[in-house]
C-alpha cells in the first residue's frame, strides 16, 4: 500500500494491540483442541519450543520436525511485501533532482549504521538498538546465507537521510547473511512521523552482486518491520524524539496505511521482539520468511 494515504482511527494503540493479541490467542486455543491430531501451538514465525516435534503456521499447516531448535522442514509465515516508500535511495527514485542509489556507494556494507558515510560523518542521535534479522526460506524454514539485506529508517526527528537531509547518509546500510541466515545492525530506535506507525524498511537480494548491480537489479523481497508501540512510547517520552509522541498517538497498527491490511499472523511476524531500556539501549530481533 502507499505510504501517503493517512487514515483516521479513534480507538487508540492499546485497543489495537489487545485486538491483535486476542486474535492470536483465539487461534492458539483452536489449534490446541486438535492436540490428538499432533498439532502444536500456533506460531507467528519459524521454530518452536525445544520439546516440540512439530509446529504449525497460522494457516494450520504442519511444519517439519525440530532438532535442537533448528527447523528441518515444513513452511513458515511468508513476510508480507510492502512499498519501499518515498525514501529508499535504492535507485528507484530521485533525491535533489538526481537518482539516489546508496547501494552502489562504497561503505554501504556495514553493521553500524548510525553515522553518515558518504559526504559527512554525522552520527544520528537516539536510543541505541541492536537489530538481528534472521532470514529463512519460507518453505522449509532453512537459513538463507549469502543474501544481501539493506535496511533504512528515519531518525529521532522523523527525517530521512539523503531526502529530508540531503547531506546525510546515516541510518542506512547493508549486510550479507551468515550461515545461520543472520545479520546484525547497530542503529537507534526510529522516530515516528505523522501518518505512519514506527517502522524500518528493508530489501532482500539473493547476493551482494544482485544488490549492487545498479539499474535492473531486482529485490527478492521489499517489506517493512513494525517497532512495538509500547517501546516507542517509553523511548519518546524520555526526550530527544521531537514530535514523535504526538505522531505515535495519532496512529495504530490497524489504521496504518502499510500494516493495516495484513493478517494477524503477518503483523506478528513483522513486529520486532524487543528487550532493554532507555538507559541501557534495546536489542531487537525478527525472523523474515522469503
């Protein structure tokens, strides 16, 4: 969906989160009644409890067995495709009258994306966040290694480098997934701006070459991750996030023009799992099925 359309919603964030949790719990209860058939608890992504012999997707499809926490077969929740929005700097649009493609820039492959790296070294301010993305094949839940993952998001003031801030290139970067299908980025908790729920954009390519080949390259997946509203509310209230609190209070997951039309299972898969505090920083993780 487009990022430009803004839809009103008057029930608030807590109502939205409670509704989402209720739907997931109801599906879990329904599946638990089928325990005699060998079905386990509902998952919103890949994997399951250490003692489980099988898992199920949100559609009720049984996945393969798990050994030592590694899924060996079956299917995972497919990550929903989303718009790359107005600020991708991936070669698909222009900034300041010129095509913007950070993927061909030297230095784009990096784990710490908090500083600019093209024409400045300015560091984005905000509460630190370590983000680990696990990339898996959605048919089989096996790790996808050697894939390029490019992420970008707004700063604490809700501004995007290279567009709102033409001389900055912070909060953008790419990494190559390891043998476990994982990449880890050092960044900040994103701010929030009017009309959008807090989020992180990303694109997945089959290889570094596929990502950096310039014109004509095609992403395997373009999507977005949602940052938990409860964490954002705490971070924004601590200060340094400009008008993010007001923007967050004006939107919910269901009213958001990107996440709002997704299923409960898709939203659960797209939402970061986060731990930490404002003073210590946060760790975040998400599993992406492709």
